[in-house]
C-alpha cells in the first residue's frame, strides 16, 4: 500500500489540544489552542470540521465533492491533510 492509499483509508481527527470554532467577527473557522489561534481559509475549515476520527479520507472526499457539487478534490484534500498533520492540527 502506498502512502496515498494509507492516507485515503485513514480516519483522521482534530488533535486533542485544538478546538475548531466559527469566529463570526472574522467570518472564518479558526483552530484554538493554548498558545493562540489559527485562522483557516474556507477549504481548510470545510475539511477540518468533517474530521471525526470515524470517517475515512475517501468518505470525506466523497462528502465534499457531493456537498460542493464538484469532482477531483482528492489531491487538494491530501495536500491539506499533509500540511495539517505536519502542523500537528490533525492526528490519524
């Protein structure tokens, strides 16, 4: 199994030290943590708010493509999850 296959079958969740919250003033999703806050762009917020530790990345991509009536999101989602994992926002 290559790395993309492993990630596609993983069930990521938000790391324990982070909390996702909608900030009305900023009109954006943010990740709150003890030392501060990360403002997420729209795509990142849509991905992170769906991470529940139960849903596979394959299911997440399918849900996003259905909700936004598009296709071809796999590479973008995988790229974001790689960044989120390196930042420690997400655990798989």
